[in-house]
């Protein structure tokens, strides 16, 4: 993943989080509540190389393709700000891997996902 692909990947993620982009539910081998608790609340860095949904994978051609770096970066900033301002009574979608989540879990996931990828590129 390039930095530009990461920006588009995160933008796609925030569209999923707000319910604007649909992602297929994967088959999992762990219960969704356990997986959600571990990913959202355990204070360990996320591992690199964890597979993503095809709809969010810019390298496989399923995610939003990078077009122009500055424009895509501004769009990510806009999506993060909009996501952070969603009200608690927003019609939160079920997460493709974690199932139903509270607003606090959504906000923490949004932070952790961005933090994971920004650290990946030392940003």
C-alpha cells in the first residue's frame, strides 16, 4: 500500500463507518463480540498485513482509486471531521466483521484505524 492508497483506503473506511458504503460480511472463525472487544479495546497495536475487505482494497482494485493526492487528502480530512460529528443517535450500520457497535466503539475504531495506517507511514 502506498501513502496515497492509504488515504483512499481510510476514506473508504469512514464511508463504511457512516453507513454510506456497503461491505460484505466476512465468514469469521471467532465470535464477533470477542473480535470487536479485542480490536477496539485491547491496548495493543494492530498487526500489519491483516486482510481487508475487497471493497476497501485499493491494491486489488476494489477500493476507491487514488486520483490526485491533495484532493484525496482533503476528502479524507472532510470525512474524518464529518464522522467525528455524527450524533450518538445516528443510524449506525453493523460493522462487517464486528457486528453492532456503540457510538463510542465506532469513534474508537475510527481513531484506531487511522492511527494504524498513519503509523505505518510514520505520519
